[in-house]
C-alpha cells in the first residue's frame, strides 16, 4: 500500500542499505522486511487499532539509523547517564541501537548466553514476512537495525535461581540525524528461567526517534520475568513491538511502566500456543502536558487450559492522551481458557483524555473470561476522608494517585528495581514531595 510516508521510508532504505551490515541472513531479513512494508505500508489513523496513536510525528522524522550519522550530531554517553546497576544483574548498554562495550558489564558464563544478533542467523532473519498488520513497525526495525542481542537460556545445572540480565537502550542522537533501533531476541529452553529488565532512556538530545522490536520464545515449562521501563526525554518519539510465544506450562510475567516521550506506542502480541501456558501482564502509563501514550495488546489463546491476567492503570494530566486497547482471542480448540482483564484510567486534568478498551473474541463455550474497564476522576469520598484526617488537598491527591498505581508497582518482584521505581514515580507524577510520604 503506497503512501507518501511509506515511499519516503523505502527511499531512505535504498540510500542507507549500502552502509548496513549485509551478511546473508541479515540481507534476507532486510529484503523481506522491505517487501512487507512495500505491500502493506505503515499504519494510519484509519486503522482501528491505531486511531489513538500519534502518527503525524513520523512525517518529520528520518528512518535511516542514527548509528551511521555524522559524529558531530552525536553526544558522548557516560556511566553518569546510566541508572545505578542492580545487584546480581549483568548489564548490556546500547547507544542509538549499538552495543557499548565500555558501558556494559557482561555476564559470566552460566545458564544464559548473550550474543550479537547478527551472529545468530536463525534468529536474525526469522519470521519477518509473517508479521501481523499491527506489527509493521517491527518490519521497519528489521530493515534498518544495525545491532541487537540474542539471549538464550538453558535450564542447566545451577539455574534454579533465575538468571538476571539488564538491557539499557540509550537514545542520544537527534531525530533529524536518524533513528535508534533496539532489537532483542530471547529464547528460553525447556524449564529455563530468566529475569530480564529492558530500559529505554535518553542522553543528549531530547528529540530522539526510537523503534524497538523484541521477540520472546518460551519452551515447555520456561519462566520469564520481563520488566519494560520507558523513560525517554519529553520530546522523544518511540514505537515498540513485542511478540512472544509460550509453550506448554510456560509462564510469562510482563510488567511495563511508561512515563516518557512526547509520543509513545507499544504493540504487544502474546501467543499462548501450549497447554496451560500462563500470562500475567501488568502495565502502567502516565501522561502529562501534550503527551500521547498508546498501547495495544493482543493475547491469543491457542491451546487448552491457558490463563491470562491483564492489568492496566493509566493517569492522564494536562492535555495528555493515554490509551490501552486490550484484545483477547480464544481459539476454537482452547477449551478451559481463563482470562481476566482489569483496565482503569484516571483523569487528572480538565483537558486530559483516557481511552481503555477491553475486547473478547471467543470461539469456544468452555471458557471463563471476564473484563472490566473504568475511567474517572479521583474519588471525592476518599479525598474527603483524607482531608478530614488533616491532610492538605495537594498531599491527599498525591496519595490517591499513588494508590491508583500501586496494583502495578507491587507486582514488581525485584526489590532493588521496585525501590527505584517507587523513588522515580513521584517525579513522573510531577509530585516531588510524594517521595517523602512513602
């Protein structure tokens, strides 16, 4: 589907392709991705699942990777720009999509193997032509990404304690210089366990363009604890695509907190392909000023006895728009499915907007599915109660906002990470004194 934006993207690819890594698997991956984009084009606001996203920002951005930009347009990123390292976690830092060996602290040998994505042909070129319509930005990533990480975890001896890996993606280049393309492929073998922390933050320019793609493949009985933290600068743009497939008895705990960027869109697709697979998804999004934060989550129950719990909490202030569209599809042969959705939004500004949309598409009778969606303002009765106990109005409102997010924050099982988020969220809520109350 040809549009001016898609045509410009393909032209930029033609100009940049000679400088991109061109090994056999990488070249096949790039060519397949461009053909997908040539045939389908990029999403538009006319696409049902994209009507809340801010796509106009793409008209002024460059798609060529910033990794190839002139040195004068880049800034030096140092350890001082990084959040404190977490105990017992190996750290890999990528600046504008390229691994920085000096800022990284790789893991010692163990159950987890971390390798450059380019040296893993079976992963580097996998599945691009089969992307769903809502995953087209993953095809953009496949076409332009210059680096990436392949993580493989086995159940081996000594793996009873989950391996811990932290990926830090730093955007430093201005959007006019090019885009950042984080790319991650995770494979957990049967019975393997992994705790993965994925961070996206800014250093240098606050006007960066990030397009991230993550795939996760969990074999029988594998367990993945995945934390995704988006805290880009106020004028940054981010589109990210996550695709996960769960085998029998696999368990995927997905936690996401999005507080940054001028415009952010997350596309999440999780396929429960094995019997008794389990997905626990807990997401929070905060918007202020004129921010747009949009999430679309598709969960496909493809086998019997699988379970999904989906929790979303969003706060919109100023003139921001926060949206979550959660769709759960239960296939004809997925008897015994258990699915729960709880989507809630809090309006904290007269011009703010919250859109929460639960969807169920069920093709079998033997299921237990429930959903709930509410949007409102702070509870007047709770506010009155706190005021009657001597708290001033501002403090009472801050505490109620914190309590609204607590259902997501309390699900974080890494103590050091939870403390860090509890210290960071007051600033994201523009309530600097709230930290003193916790």
